[in-house]
C-alpha cells in the first residue's frame, strides 16, 4: 500500500518531503499511474517515463508560480496526480472527468493547454518574456519530447528564445520515441548520445588529472568545446543562444534535482537534455512502448490481450488495405505520414513498399509541401493525416497544393467526434475549412465499403481530394475487393419517402436512415460536400416540402451551409434544418454518448425533425 502518495495533495506537500523519500514517492506514483490507466485506458508508456522528471520539477521549482508547459501533454498524468487531482484519476478522459491533456480551466498548475506537438517552447518563451516585462521573478519551463523536436515550430521558438535574456528553461525529454519510432537526421544525431557514457566519464577523469596543470586544463577545455559538438548536440542548441546542459539520466533523482537547482541560478535561456525510457518500471511497456502508448482497459498483471472473435474492419484498416492494393496497381503511388504510421494504418504498406513509404516526422506542413513536390514530378502522393492535424498545414494546402492544382489524396482519419481525446483532437472543422478552397474536393464516405471506393475515386482525379472518415469501425458493411470507383461528385437516394428529405453526409447516413424510417422521410446519401451534387439536390428540393442536412462536423460553414448556398443559387427556396455540431468545442467522452448529446443519433435526428416540421408530419 502506498504511504507517501496519499499525503501529497499539492506540490507544496511534495516540497516538504526530505529528499531521500522522493525515490519511494516516485515508485508509488509510477504504480498509481499504471493502476489508474489500466482501469480507464489512456496514455501509459509516456507517463511511466516522466515520473522522476515530474517529481523533480515540482520539487525544485515553485509551481504554480513557476510555469511548466508540457509539450503534447499526454505525459502529464504524474503531474495531475501531484497537483491535487489524484482522486479524480478514475474519471480520466470520461465525460465531465479529467482531460487526458493539460487544461488551463482544470487546474492552476496547467499553465498552458496542449495536445498538439511542438508548441511548448513558444508558449513558455511568451510566459518568460511576459514575466520579464512585468518585473516578476519566475521561471518558465518547456518540457518537449525528442519527437516534437522534429517540427519546425520548435526551432522557430528556439531561434527567437536564444536572443532573449529571460528565465526560460527548455527540457528535452529524449526517450528515442514519440509515438511511432522517430525519424530524420536530428533523431539520428540525438541517438548518438546513447553511446556517450565514455565521453562523460573521460571528461570527469580529465578534469581531475588536468586541474593540477592549468595550461593543459585550459587547452583541454577548448578541445572539449570543439569535441562536444561532435559527440553531443550541444553546439546545435548553443548556436541558438542556449546554454546546453546534459545529457543526464531522467530517472536518477540524485542527478536531476541538483542539476535543476543549479539551473535555477543561471542567467539567460537554458537547455537541459534528459534521457528517459518510455514505459519505465513496467516491463511490458518497456518492451513494446508503441502498443502501450494509448491502451484501453487491461489487467496490469497480464498485459494487453489480443481481442477474440470477428471484429468489424475499422476505417483505418480499410484505408491501409486500399493503400497497399492501389500501390500494387500503380507504381507511382507513394504514402506519406507525419509520424503516425500505426495510427493511420500504414504498417503493412511500410513493410511491403518501404521505398514508397515516407514518414516525415511530426511535421505536417512539410508533409503536405513534400507531397506537392512529388506531385509536380508526376508521382501520386497519398497523405495520411488526422483531420485535427491537417489544420496545422492549412497554408500549405492552399498555397502549395490548391493554387497549383496539384493532384493528391488527403486521407483524413479521425474525422468527426473522436471521444476521449476531446476538443484538441476533434476532426470537426475539415469540411468547413476545406470546401472554401478552389481546386480542392471533399468527400464523406458513409461506410467501410464506400470508403474504399471513394478513395479510388479520389486517386483518379487531377486535383487535390480530401477523403474524411471517422475513428473506429462503421456499421459492418462488407468491403468488396478490387479498385472500383464511384462517380465523382454524385450522391444517391437510399430511401424514398414523403414531404421531408434528409440529406446525410458521411457515416451519419445510418442514423438518418433510422430516423427516415420512423418519419417516412426520403434519405439521400450526399457523399460529396464539394462538389455538391446540385442536380440531385435540385430534384429532391423540387419534390419535397422541407430538407434536413446531417453531418458530423460544424454547422457553421459545413455541408449544410453548402446546401443552403446551392439552393439560393438554384433559386429554390425551401425550409432547411441544418443538424451538426454547434459553435462550441466538443469535450471528451464516449463518442456514442457525445453524438446523442448533440442530437446526432437516430433518436436525436428524429426529435429535431419532429419539433421543427411538426406540421408536415401530421
């Protein structure tokens, strides 16, 4: 039974402990994280790896007066437990429960809300400069993983931060892995540190030997300044204007705490390099940190157990199989991912077509423009990217792809409600922000088989086409083999009824069909948010008294808005009920429950129609 952890209700309690008790506290904290996540699901490997670092930061710094910004933020469960939220961990990622990421409105210790990569240094720099401007003595600390250091935004912030004289500390949490194993030259450079024990030992021995001979000691110091740039990335970060310290063992409190205490008294921006291990302390997660990155509920004594029975194919799996099949058919196809090989279903493609697989790291902007360069030369890029992460490459879609009318497929996974990850990961905006761009089309498959067919349709076009599909499985429609395409820009009538027509975009077709059956309404599978099937729309509008649009996206600027615009252009005034996500951020929770709360399940669609068009149903 834990003895220390129950006594820690704030970092002030932690700072009151004798230092020799921190090892025991860390062990209890690690065990509590494991037990909590096994009951709720959530991010595990990353949190097990940051236990000692979290303890050390709150022990040394005066939080919340000193600010800590956690990059991505999926590694903050130990932080939440130590900052007064221990007893709420059973609600993690559940409706009205704790968020899986830092949130300013959840705790004063969450200095900055994060969930997308590589924002921490910019935010912490802003806080440090603000403190300086206001004459306040406080530190701002950015904790960033090695995977997040591959993104350009991190280097933009370093470039800016190095010319300030603020109390900024950047901590590189080097665990040699973000979610997928990291890629790129920077990570290979950082990986050299794992063989740097000889350098560190030789440096200490050399200091002791040469201190008795000052001229030789000075010569050695100069050599060290030159040599360490070849052995560790000190030169890289010091060229940005940071004082580089490290690497040190991120699980060794006897190294972490004195180092952090020394850094507190240094002037100017500091860069501390710590080396940690994902899954630390839980052998199964250490052995397979990818599998334990974000597990569901499981028994820690047993570990993850493969599910039994016949499961429905997920949309991600459908995409992954289609990508392999299309690559067999067309040697010009290439697949691109910004560090989401597993999440986007590209493991098999990587295995079978390694020369045509490109993981560009956490660099969504680069991913899209890299694809544009490939397209210029006649290669056929397919960019697999989460809907929420495409937001980060919006300028590139407009400037580098659409403006030049370059052909590519944007496979937008996690479109719509995503559930436990909440507002930061919700893919609710892609229809609105994509359909306003010239030379870009947007298609919304209703089920697994239609997803495969519409991916083929998108691949055949001479411009950019975004294919949006949700997380998880559909209704279980069998996926047909082959590479059959559906007509570009065309929808279909799925049920013929009277007076009211429901125009469904995407997977909400199936709850719309249920509502249509109950109300004897016509149900149309519109498929394309852009181009809209205006011929079909005109025919439906002419034969029905009212229209209802249904989409798992924002009402403002979404597919329903496209229908209203088209009806006005067609001079076909009709009463239209637009159903979708209102102008608020959708919080974390079970997706089924969230859709019901939004009125986007079958019962909700039926109730909204009955309330709005009661006169047409009598």
